[in-house]
C-alpha cells in the first residue's frame, strides 16, 4: 500500500516561513513527478509547484520567487519551502505523486496539511 504522509503545516504571521514535507512509503518501483497543490475554502484545488524525476520544476505565478520545491536524493520525499507568506496563501496543502507500484502507475495524494497565514 502506497502512502504519502505530509507534515509541516501550521499558523504563521504574514511575512513568515514554513516548510512542508511529504514522504512516500510502501511498495514503490519508481516515483515520477511529485508536487504540491492547495485548496482554499470555497475554491478549487490549484497547483502550487511540481518537480520531476530530473528535478525540473514548475510554479504557479502566485508563488514564484517565494516558494521552492525540492526532492531528497532518494527521490521519495518532496519539500515545499514557503517564504514571505501572505494571507492569501492560507489553504489546505496536498502532496501529490505519480508512483509506479504493484498496481501500475497511479496518482497518489496526501491527507492534506493546513497552512494559515495571519495578517
């Protein structure tokens, strides 16, 4: 059973920083793209950042220059360093990974972690 476990959310003042982590575990043959999405109350889930196996990254325009996505050397953990946080960054943040396992290539999601930025 493949799982994504997130950590690192919390409450921070505007201008502050947080670091999210997401670790993949289980019977995994390979992990392709990993990423972070977020969903604010009353809004659709949106992409925040992604990183490929080759460490190519993409970012939403709203977070460029403030957030940084990275993976560990083993490729099974993804991080999101969030700096200069704004109240509009408040959302539940979800980790995503495209993973090849015993069930083939599937998309997996973490349970979500709340990030709240106060003004």
